[in-house]
């Protein structure tokens, strides 16, 4: 998993502020030696929509809640791409190149 270059100071600070529990389901942070049980940092506003690495845009989620959040983002992104495609086709400029 990539963290989109969130610096260590920000990672430490968000864990201090948010605590050691998933913000969605309340699951506690897992052991350091098990990355799949550790809380993960998630962007509220996705990076693909211009979401920054500011603490106000970051959340701590367990793996299950993080995966669920990304499934929702992928649905949103697909909907956005479909809309752009329909606008392009509807503009009547598509295919005139």
C-alpha cells in the first residue's frame, strides 16, 4: 500500500490525535509485526480528486474499513469517468480528429 508520501511527522501526529482505534468500526491497532492488523492512513478526499496530505484530510482505518472505503472511491471514480465519456461523446467533437 502506498501512503502518497505522507511524511513521518504527519503520520505520528495523526496517530496521536486519532488514537489507536479505527475511526469507523473502533477496532484497536494491531501488533507492529503484523502489517495487516495495523491501522492504515486514508484520505477523506482522495488524491485523484486533489485531496491533500493534511491531517484534516486523513483518517485512521483498519484494513477492512480501508478496503471498504476504497471500493466506494472506485465506484465514484468509475461514475466520474463514465460522465466524462458521455460528455465527450455528446459534444459531437468526438471522432472528428
